[in-house]
C-alpha cells in the first residue's frame, strides 16, 4: 500500500470518528487533524486541492 493510500484510509477513519463523536471539542480536534492529513496527502500526490468522500 502506498503512502497516499495509507493517508486516504486514515482520513476516512478520522472522518467517521468525527461524525460519530458527540463532544464538540473532540470533533474539532479531529477536524484539525483531518486538515493536517489532507495537507500531507496533497503534498504526497503533488498538488491535489480538494477531496470529496
């Protein structure tokens, strides 16, 4: 599995967890982590700018 594939899987899991959590502060932390993962994936893929799941 490539680095990009691993990042995509981690993004999908984090999105599910963010959607399931009832604590707003926890959800915000997860969304911040998602932004970081998406940035890493953009750099890995060479400039992809938007993700649609």
